[in-house]
């Protein structure tokens, strides 16, 4: 568990096939697991995707979730990343008012205090990007809210164990993966 | 060898050792039906409703331990399988369902008879597939069989578009090991776990073994008996664990749970050690979890790691194959006595005996309990019984003790009415030399009685006992106990079951008095074809003991003793 919060972070390697996200989502729904955030992306192997899940330990038993994830045939490996030293990052894009000097200056100052930067600026609105630990992102959003947020999007947390804690797989699919990255293509 | 997708399907079934498949044709699966003429070794049974096909495959699987196969067309054919698939899922039985799908180019266009079958069955299958190309067809079917029968078995569905069935390819059977990186059924216990188990067994004064379906499925009956005998531990059975140990054995104390033996439930509540083997602490078995066996340490062995600590927190949880784990444990088990504990259980049994309706009933109606007892008696206790769901199912469990594993087939987890007749047909295909009895209520029978035609067409010899109480009996019992006898929608009109059997050309007999049972059983056994016996029984019989849903396991509603009655 993270020191300062009751959140668990779970990482899962899954086969990159259509419907796998659906299987995971269906599992959470039918077992009544609550998920704070879920991200999915490809890895450096075209047939493997990686998911990062954050759950509230008070509401969802991470161990139960992990043993149920293991039951899914397309889930290759699962780790409770937050039980060991790890790095975690969340990314947010925040759109704020930029139609007066005060808000522009306010945003610039905030971007100096936080690991954030302005990635788009126009006469009416600006977009700031922050990539940091979840709690830092939240702190940033709280501050930006004082200027006036009009739109916000977050990726959800991704995480990786530190040092020699490597989550990877040797697995090569039995049926060659098609160019579009799927063995079991849905037409 | 240049083969079509349809031929590849059948070729793969053959290589999996399939002998019989239960199904129903239609447009999207027609190429596969067409190819069947090239594979006469594969016997296809034409059912009357796809639900029946899945229950037959399930009954076949439970009777043999092999994978049962059901086939249906797309859309309504596939959706009709759903109840059967959910039934197999809840009881962990290995079934492979093959469904036709509309051709790939029209998937997603609401084409005629298109249904998202992999979507619908996702939560009720162990795994499912939509086959995307003929290249992956053979491998997928191999995987499906492998997944269905290994680890914690379960149903797997393979949805195959019609154009894939029609395509042709140079066929090479994919030999070699199956590579499923995310699929690693656990197998054995660690040394530390074995130590911990032995220590708990050693210390126990009042141990109880809870034996479930897993004992039967992993073939661990011998090991179970050895453990029980050596450590002198009484054995309580789940409904699906019936026959896991010979029920005449003095250490078997009977079924546990909602309609279990009082001795079993009391023993569980007073135990200082529960050894749960291949069972999953279903709510029908535990009652109120907060008061469940409060003073016991608990050992749980199950093939599925996610079952450990799911409902009941345990002291030692072992995810592994039960037979393997018991073999690891047995050498360290010392022989001990628990005479006092066993005596205490015997006292509870004697108390139950005094309440037994077979001994105390003074009315002149035929009772379901009498029917079960006499079926047991006149079949020498040696039949394979396949029940439906309701009072008759619980009465069977109470009054028909089984001596061998896999001789009582019933829908436990899902409690599927309509299971009995088709599952019995499937069981007979699997074990043609056994005497098979379908024991069904008048309600559940009417849900799948169309399969009588299947039994006659296939010339399959089963005996069907319809227990006719004129009610949806088990629901009526709940209404009597918990809804002040407001019998809403439970009294039931039924056709004349004997005339109905006549219409199917099936020999039949109606039994209204107990003295007729022996002759009726003789008659049924003497007929070469399927037979229907209708037992007209007391309308308002009750099944006791009963733990009301969610109540404490020891808070059983009991049948009063004769001297306690008003
Ligand atoms: C498909 C299905 N629908 C409803 C139920 C709920 N249910 C459980 S037992 C029962 C009554 C069964 O009546 P019957 O088949 O006559 O058997 P009996 O209890 O009288 O022996 C019902 C309706 C069920 N288990 N399955």
C-alpha cells in the first residue's frame, strides 16, 4: 500500500487481443470490484498490452482482485506494484482561462512550482500539462481550480517497480499475430 | 489434406476423443452439419431445444469426466444454450459449445440471426472465442477442450462464422503443447502448507471434513476415505459431493447446509477444525457467515485460488489439485481417535431418526420421501440418479444414499429447473451400462419434457420418475413458511403425464400408493426403452430440516417429534 494513501496499484500484462479489456471490465462488474482508474496501453511487444489499475483498499480487496484477474485466460501476469518500491505517474491536461494577465501569470507561476508546463495558449484559453505522482497532480488541479478550469482530462495512473522488479513475459503467441496486432481478429 | 472449416471442426472433435455431440442445426452452422456425413464416427443427437443440448453435454460430462459437446446455430440457437452454459459454469463441468455465427463480412450489421454470443456468454463461460480465420480454427478448438477440462473445469464456447466453415485450407493438425501463458492451473501444496495442515489435524478434538464436488472431479475419493479413516474425522458432504465417500460408511454424517442433516450442521457449528476439500462455502451450505462454525480453525483446499478466503476466512488455504494435495498430506497423518466427538454426532443422528417422516408418518398419502427411499431400495442403491430442482431434489439427497462418486447428478450452483431429463439422457450416452433414473418434479419436467422425443428417437434407456405434487413444491414450502401460506402461482395444472408418455410412445405407469412402487420399478427396469413413472404424492409435504436463507446454520427448522406435536 502507498504510505500516504489507502490505494493499491496493480499492474497486469495481458494478451493484446480484441475483447480483453471487455473481459477485465466484465470481471470487475460481476465481482463488484471498484476501480479508481484503469489504463491500458501497448508494450514494446506487439502482442502484449499492459494495464495499470488503482483500487481503493477500503472498498476492494486487492488480493481477491488479483486472484480473479489470474483466472482470465488472456491475463499473463499480475503484480501488486504498490507493495514494493515503485514509480507511478499520472498525466493531466487542464484547460484554463487565459483572457487576462492575472490568470496567465497565475498559470505560469503554478507551472514553475509544479512539474507542469503550458502546452497551448490562445487569447481565451490555455492548456497546461502535468505529469507527476497522482497526489501531486491532484495538488496542481486544486491550485489551477482557483484560476478557473473549463476542461480537464487525466490518463489515470501508470506504474512500474523500481530496480530489478521487472514485469515482463517471454511468451510468444502460438498463432502468429496479424499485422494489425490481433490473432483473434473481430471482423 | 484440403479441408473446409466445417471438416476441420469435426476432425478436431474426433481427435479430442469426442463420440457424441448434442445439437440443433440452422443456417449459420449448416456447413458443419453437412460435413457430418463424412464423420460417421461422431454421433450427433438431435435435441428438441438447445437448452437440452447443453444439459445433455453437461450430464455426459458429469457422468464421464470427459468434455461434453453441444452445437447450435447463431442467434436464437445460441441464446437457447445460455441457461445450460450458466449451469455448467456454476458447477464447474467441462462443456464445449460450438455455435455458428453469421459470415464475417456482415458481423456487426444486425444481420439475420446475428447475436453477439461471445458478449452474452462472456460472464458465464470459463473462456470463449470468436474465430477470426480458418488458420486459427483448429488451434482454437484444441485450446477450448484443454481449457474446459483442466484446472477448475468449465464451459468454453467457440463461435465460428459461416464463411470460416466454408473456407478451405491445407489442414495440418496443430500437435504439440498448448501455449497459454496466462493459464497455469495450480497443482500442489508447499511443504509449509502440508506442515500447517498436519499440525491442525493433530491438534483437533472435534474435526469435520467438508467434501465437495472437487473430490469427485479430481478423483480423490480414495484419498478422502483414507484421511477420514486414519484421523477418524467425520465427513459431511455438499450436494454435489454426494458419493464422494460411500454414504453407508460410518464416518459419513450426511449432507450439510440448508436441507442438510442436523448432525452435519450441528457438527460444523461445534467443530474446532473444518477441513474443506473441493467445495466453495456456498451460501446454501454456510447460512449466516457471521455465525458460521465460529470456534473452528479452517483448512481449505481448492483448485481455484480465488475461492480461498472468498466467503470464509481460513487459517490454511491451499490452491491445488485435491488428489495431489491429499497425497502430499496423507503420509504425515497419524492415526487418532475421536470417540467422544463421534458419539456426540451419533446422538444428533438418533434425534433426527425420531423425527424422520418415514418412521412417523401416519397419513395414507404417498410421500416424496417414501418414493426416494423405495427407489433406493429397489434399485439396490446402485443407480445413477439425475435430479431436477426442488423438493424432490432435496429428498433424493436425503433418502437416496450413494456409494460411488458421480452417481448423483444435479444442478447445484444454479439450481436449474429443466436440467433433469436432458442431463439424464446425456449421462446415459456417457455410461450406457448404468441404470439411469431421472427424478424430476412436475414443474421442472414440463420445462424440458420435449426431450422425451429425443430419448425415443435415440432409443435411449432412461427411467423417468415424475414426482407430481401439483405444486411448484419448493416454492410452496417457502410460501408456507415465510409468506403465511399465500400460494400465489404455485398450484399447477399439468397434463396427464401417462397419456403424454403414450403420445411419445413411451411405456409408463402411474403410482399412487406405496405398495405399487416395487412393481413400478420392476416394470421400468424390464422395458427396453425409456419409461415414465408418475408418482402422485402428498401435495403439501415439507422438506426438513431447513435453514432459512441467511439464518444461522444451527437454527434449523425441524420436523417435530411425534410427542412434540400439538
Ligand atoms: C428455471 C428455474 N425457474 C425457477 C426456479 C425457482 N424454483 C426453485 S424450486 C421450484 C419449484 C420446483 O417445482 P417442481 O419442479 O414441481 O418440483 P418440487 O419442488 O415440487 O419437487 C422453483 C419454481 C428454478 N430453480 N429454476
